C-alpha cells in the first residue's frame, strides 16, 4: 500500500492542506497513518478528491457528496440523483444562454427604448416567464 503524506496530496490535488483536514473532519476522506505529525493517505484518496471536486462543481453540497461514498469511502454514485442534477444543470444552461443573448441584444439594439423591441421583450419573457411584460407600455419606433 503506497501512502501519500498530506503535503504531497495537497499538491497533487491542488487543494490546501486546510481543505484536506476539513474534508477529514466532515468524513469525506480519512488518513490511514501518520509520519510524525503529518497525516498520510492512501493513493486512491486522489480519486476521492477528484470526485469531491466534480461533485462541488456540479453543485452538490459536501453532505450530499459524503453520501455518494460507501462506508469504505468507495464511490457509490446514485444514478437517479445524478440524472436529476444533470437536468437541473441543463435548465440552468438554457436560462444562462438566454440571459447572455438578452444582454448581447441590449448592448447592440439600436432601439431608443428596449421595451419597444419585440426581440428584447421575447427574451425577457423566456428569461422571466412569471413577469407580465404585456403590462409594460411599449414605446414606438423599433420592432427588433
């Protein structure tokens, strides 16, 4: 069994040693021994750290991520939960893409009033479907 001390693990994973100690405190990783005062981990802790990083990037909490490892800290990834999160990310991507288009249009639209622009109003409706933009008066002079 090859062991990696906390400093080398920190460098390899690209996270501070304080983060590794915190992950240990919350039960995400576990040292297997010590070399003096320095914690030592199994090499496969790097895989755990990669999965933790992926989970955080996907928006999972550390508690949710902890639940994705079995009692031996081996990955036990719940497929339905992953599908649900992927769907949420797809929805977020659609909203952000629409928002990006909206901002670009606002930046480039020659209309004197953006509320007079039909494309702008359409993008607003897609981005904020619950707001009744029909009640907002349109100004004449541009159709989008």
